[in-house]
C-alpha cells in the first residue's frame, strides 16, 4: 500500500521563540511587567503577535515591547530592566541561531 | 287546652294588671282615665270582658297550633270576639310587666309541642326525595311548610311581638328539623333555577312567589351561603365548559356578557326583590354582583393557571388566554399560584433528564414571550426560570448555538424581526430614569429588573453572568472555525458577520477574543500563501493564538512517517518567514485528505489525523496489534484508537483478524467486512465535532487546581457546608468559580469517592 497525502488541514499554535529551547510544557511564560503571557498581549493592545511584539534585553529578560517602552518612559525606571535593575540594553535577535 | 292552673295564673295576672292601671282608684275610674289618654278601644263592655277568665283562653284557642291535616280551620265567625280579646291582650302587652313573656313562653311551648306534626311532613317529603332524587319533592315540601306556617301564624291583630315570637320559634324548630338532605336538595333546587348554557334544556323557573316563600320561611337568610355557593358552582361549571382549552381569543368579555344576560336576572330575583327602582336594584346588586364578578375572574384565573404549561406550548395561538390571565391577575392575587403551577409543570414535563436541551429552550423562549404579556416587569419569569438555569446549565450552549446559527433545527429561537438590543447592565438601577418604577413587591432579593428587552437578552439575563455566554460562544466559534477544512474565505466571513451582530448584544470588548480568533484565520491564510510560494506543501495549517482560543483538548500523539516530515518542513518555512516565532503542532486536530493505493483498488478519503497516522503505520507493516499502534503514535486513549481502527475496518481497508490484531487488506475481501459499512454514515457524535473542551470540562479542569485547597480545608475543619467552602476558596489565588460550579465539582468528587455529604455538610472520605 502506498499512502499519499493530498491535502492536510492541520492546526498549530504559534509561540514566541524566546530563545528558551525548553519546549516541554504548556507553562505560560509571562511578561514580567504586565504578568500577561507572552502570547497574549500587553494591556494597551487587543491583538497579540506581530501587533504586540516582544523585546529581548541583553540581560536575557523578555517583555512585551509596549510594556517595556512604557516602563522605560517613567522616571522611576532610570532606564533599567525592571527585573534586575541593570541598565536596559535591547539585544540583537540572533535569528540565525534559532533555526540553524 | 288551657289547664286550670294556667287559667288561674292568667286571671291573677290580669288582676295585677288591672290594679296597676287603675292606680287604686275606686271602681275602674283609673282605668278609664288611662284609656282616655290614648286608647278609645277599651269600653265598658270589654272592661267586663277583661275580667272574664275566658279572655286569654279565647286568645290562646285562636292562636293554638292546629293540625292542618285534621283540624277544621278556625271559624272566621269567631274573629270578632277574638279580635276584642286580642285588643285587650295587645293593650295589656303595652304594660311594663314581664308576665307577657310567660304567655309567650306558653305559646312557644305549644308550637314546640305541636311541631312534630310538621316534622312528620318533612320526613315524609324528604324520604320521597331521597328515593327519587326528584327536586319536585323539595318544591312541594317548601309549599307544605308554607301552609303550616300560614296556619300557625298568629293574626296580625295580635301585634308584632307575638308574631315575632312565633316566627322565631317556628324557624328555630324548622331549621333544627331540616337536615343535610334538605340542604342538598334545596341547593340543587336553587341550582336548577339557573339558565342552562345549553338552550335545549329549559331551566326550572321558580316564579316570584316561590322566592317570597323562601323569604317568608327565612331560607334566604338562613341559607344565604348555600344559595351563593350554588351560584358560584354554577359560574365555575360555566367557565370550565366555555373556556377550558379555548385559548385563542380572550374570554373575559364573553363571560361578562353571559353574567349580565344570565346571572344578573337571577341575582335580581334573588337579591333585588325588595328594590323598587332600578337604582335601588343596582345598589343592592353592587356588592353581591362584584362578589360574583370576582368569582368569575378567580375561576378563570384558576383554570388558566392549571393550563399554563399547555398555553405556553400553544403560543402564539393562545394569546387570548394570556390576555385573560393578565386581566384576572390584576383582580385576583394568584401570582404565587401561577409560579408554583408553572414550576411544577416545568419540572414534570420539561426538565426531566431525557428532555432535549433544544426543546427546553424552545419552551423556555415561549415562556419568556408569554410571561412578558402577563407580567411585563418580569418577576414571574425570573421565578419560573430559576430552576431551568440551575438544573440545565447546558441550555447556555444551546442558546449560543442558536445565536450563531449553528442549530440543526434551522429555525431560530429569536424573531428575525425583533430588533437587536444591547444587553443591559444587569446590576445597575437608573433612578434618574423618568420611567423608573420600584420593583414589584413579590420580586425577592435576587430579582433584577428586566426592562423590556428582546428574547435573547432576557434569556441571557436569566443567567448570572454574560461571561458564561461569551466563553461558550468562544468554544463554539473555535469548533466551527477549526472545522473549516478548505480555504474557504466565505465561511470565515460568515462567522465574522455573526460576531459583528453578537457584538451589538454583548459589547465590543467582550467579543475581543473572537476578533483575534477570526484574525488568526485570515493571518493563517496569508502566512500559508507565503509559505506555499517559498516551498509548496500539502500542509495548510490554521495557526492560532493560544491565549485567545478556548482550552483545546490536549493530545500527546506524534505523527509518524511522512507526516512528521511534512510538519517539520512547514514549521521550518514558517520560522523563516517569522523569525521570532515557531510552530507548535496540535497533531490531533484537523483533517487529512489521503489517497491509498492498494493492490486491487484505490481509495480517497478524508480522515482525522489519528486515522491517517494508523494507516501510515500499516504501509510499513501490514499486521499490527492495537498496543503496537498506540505505542507508535506516542500516547492515545485506547477507545479512541479502537474507534480510529474501526473506521478503516468499515472502509474495508483493515480487518480485525483476532481481538486487538488488525491486518491490512491489500486485496479487498468479498462479502464485506464484519461491520456494516453504513455505520460510517451514521450521524457524527458530538465527540467528533468537539476537539475543543466543553466549558464544563474546562471548569472541572480549573477546579482540580483547587482540590488541594478543599482537601486541606476539610482535613482541618472536619465538615463544612458548601457556602463555607465557597467563601474560603475565595482566598485561593485566582479562584473565580460560582457556587453552582463548585457544587458540580463536589458532586463529581463525591462520585469518585473523595468526599461524602450528609445534611448539606461535606467531609473527606476516610481512606
Ligand atoms: Zn507585558
Ligand atoms: Zn502591546
Ligand atoms: Zn533584565
């Protein structure tokens, strides 16, 4: 017998590639600022994904971009990462690495 | 008759009287003077008579109760002499003395002693009546009683006192002799005087003189309640006959016409006989008339209350009955009875376990429409609906299916013509609203004013929260969107239009998640377009934003062989297009279109992924056991695996050689597979359509998180009532379940033997 797949309507979820290759669970990683899942969206947005992207820090912390920008905009932030109080430096995404 | 002693007594009294009147004047001068003051009747001759020992006995003889069966009637010739005696007697009665009481007593005693004569007649007529049940015996008895009464009545000349005394003693004797048999016969006689609603049966007419007899004998006062209840029963019978099951047009006006044409003339005869003018009659009738009118309303109200369930079933053909009910309820306070009757009928006829939710909802919507007519504020509805929402939570799902047009029956619960209005914010009362009215008194604490709104809003408002609807809507939308296998923009657009309409009801914000789901559909298509342009694939996935879709049934299956490769290729291309994202497959969802090339035949089928996975495994090796197959795809429920294999058996592709072992049929076997292939066409079960966990399952999942909490609580505190558990769970982080959900969970835990409940107290089952 030969099985030929003619058409496959499949279902998948998209996930942010947070660089964390531990893809084991359904564990919802949340934004440290708004406490909403990365795949959700920041409080200011209604639509997740490209419209409410993530931002990666050199410190390895990841936030909703909108959340971080809002935080950085406050005087209290002193331009630091809210998690570790190191000066915020946005990381270059190592795109090549994720699917090499 | 009069004994010597009596005569002596009478004489002495007369002498006393004389002395008093004469005031010790010589001869009878005092008496004469007394006479001059007012009474010319006392002349010498009568004065002589006055002392005659015969005067009183004459009188007594004249009023003596005679036996009309035997005694000759008193001679009229005597009347002149007798009248003189009466005058004297009467005259003396005016004296301030108490001796006349004694002679009344003597006279009354005579009546009592002779009453056995009347009683004999009563017994004889009544036994005739009891034998024949013929009311004419009662009529004749009444006439006969009148004869006795007339014969014994003291003449008017004797004055009112003795007549009153007679009436009193006669009636007392009479009533004590008329037992229940008579009362029943009398009631039937009265009832027979009502005009029959059947024109062919003439009613027995009693002429006015009969009513006079009733009055004379005191029956109208004595048996007033009997007569009224005959009237009430007549009304009840007529209302039942004319109105039972007649729901199309309002009956109240017809009944009122009947009242004024048939009952009022009777009432006039009965209660208006003393009236000389129309106005007097009206005044007399107004009290009794309104009592009868009230009884009509009450009887109709009771009837409609008993019929309410079927009236609702018949709606809108039963609009008349509802109009009647509304009018009656304004006169008769029967709202409580109506609620009780409808709840009882619902429990018995609607909410039994076998009833289809769809059916429940249809009746429920009709209930809403009907009760809106009867009770616009909606208090009754709220009270009636309560058991429905408590006992059948799946009605929400049914309502939502209907809302999105996902209903097999095709007909909508809602009038298409009814304008869509936003759901009200249930818990705010706008006191500045000029039309604001206080809630009806029977509203109760849980009632929330339902301003006039459409059926769906009313339906939704019965439930505690619209969130439940939105969640259910999400689940349903997810199922429908994932079921779209071809790249049909049209189907997605249809869902989008649906959601647009629902936004009007539920508000934009509540349906935001649905927006994202729809966007995922269009995004998936766009992404797929791009991926296909880079590297063509037969995989066309729907890529979902997991936070915005309802919890999907999870599965651990791993697609074997070429499927795995197809998935990986696609995922890689996706990540090239969207460098910061990756795909995570939900392998058990979706549909695969396969072509099978077997030795002697070719097959094209649409199958669920698990079936595709299994057949792929058979392409490597043509005999496999079920356990082997389950291992090969990772982990899958054995019954699900069986179901998938049997699908192939039905298609004649596999054969179960021995239990649990399947063989690929490279060459088709004649005379068909063991199973009838028609079962393949059998209607898909809900399980097939529902890759998405139902709301209830989801809630159960959520509840499991709180089980540790409950367990700890019960360990430390022993036993607790449900509401205490609910209160304490509020301290658990993120707890948002309603007490009903908690109750459902505890019940499930009880079935699993984790807890027990007694007298409403829950405790852990000792292990
Ligand atoms: Zn955030
Ligand atoms: Zn955002
Ligand atoms: Zn940091």
